[in-house]
C-alpha cells in the first residue's frame, strides 16, 4: 500500500467516525507518521549435473535476493463539530463529502457499502 493510499483510508475513517457519532465535519488538529523500513535477504542455491562418468559436469548457482519493505503508519488527531464546515479552514473536512468522494477510490461502491464496512 502506498503512503497516499494509507492517508486516503485514514481520512475516510475519520469521516466515518465523525458521521457515526452524529457530527458533520472534523478538523485535523495534529498529525504524525511513523515509517519503518525492513530488509530481507534470501539466498537460493541450486545444483545441476549433466553428463555421466568422466564427462559429468556439475553447475552450482547461488542467487541472493534482497527485498525492502517500508511500513507507513499515519496518525491523525481530530476534533468533531456539528453544522457547516468553515470554508476558510483547510484542515476542516465535511464528513459526508469525504465519504462520498473517497468511497469509490478505496473500493466501496456507494454509501450502503460504506455503512456495511463501518459495522
């Protein structure tokens, strides 16, 4: 999952919780993210023998594979409100607008799917 996708899921979840508790919009008052990178090395050795007797030939192959994974853990602290979202605050998000906009981007078709997913 990319960092952008993780952020999208997080904002969507903030909107879900805002609406589930009877509020209309939320403001992000603090945000942070932890990144953890791990690497894994795998060594694979294979042997192949061709021919017989004095003409036999053995080939040994050794392959090293290194995979690196980065885990992104976003955290948002929000405050929820009732009423109309202030237009002049770029940290304010309308819960209904966010769920409607992001549902298809995170694999939910409509608000009914969103309601089932939040249960």
